[in-house]
């Protein structure tokens, strides 16, 4: 599943999620963010029910980017049980992102 989250919905949608959440910190003007977006949409579909992909626009929710130490975008943070368990920085290939999330998925 792929969702858009902001400061108001982040706690409920990410922190309190029962399944792992891959949070994509991005911005409309960021070309590398646009390059990685299709891969994230595919991952959201392929891992539906095991993983949520949550998109945070850093221009709309700069406080979330600051709170989680996002200094460059795209940055993807994997949340499990309300905590960051891994971080991916840059527009990396889909397979690299999958390798990062697999250890955090429920069996």
C-alpha cells in the first residue's frame, strides 16, 4: 500500500503501524526523487499487506524531515514498531531498496 502522510497523520500511519513502513522523504522539485518514485510504487504493490510505503513531502512537512535527520533527498527510512531500523539515501535501484527492506518484513 502507498499513502501520503504529513505531520498530522505521521504518528497514526507510521509510528503506530502494525507492519513495517518505508517512509520516502521527497520534494516536487527533486529529480532523483521522481526517478525513484516508480520503483517505490512497484514495491508498495508487490509487498502489499507486508509493507506500507508512506510518502512525506519535505516542503509540506519540514518538521518531520528535521525530526528524523533528513539532510538530503530522496531519503527513505524503514520504520518498524515505531522506530527507524534502516535508512537508504539517494535514488537507488529497486533491487537495492528491496534488499534493505526484506530483513524487516514479517515472515
